[in-house]
């Protein structure tokens, strides 16, 4: 057996909205830093627009992630209560 087969592990459940919001926050921080650097004359406005675009796309992505969350598992109402 030179190449044994392995079973694929199950996917990890993550909160996609939180991940997108963290990335958006990083773009927001970059927007703030580049805004200060533009105000001091160190940078041109082009990089500020890139950061602003990252923030806008991140907010759209967070809205999409919130809208497309997986549905919670359905528990039948006629099922007996679980025993501790």
C-alpha cells in the first residue's frame, strides 16, 4: 500500500459573517491609515479608493453571509424530550 486512502474529515462550522466582518475591519483600518497618509502628502488618492472599495465589498459580503446562513436543524414537535 504505497498510497493508502484516507477518509475526508468533516467541514468545520464557522460563522462566515464574522470572518467577513473581520476582513472588512482590516480594510477599514487600512482606509484610515491611508487617509492620514494622503492628508500628510505621502500618498496619492488611488490607494484610498482601493481601501474604500474593500470596505464596501466587505459590507456587501457580510450582508450576503447574513442572508444566506444555513438553516438551523429542524426538531420535530411531536418528538419526546431528550433524556439527560
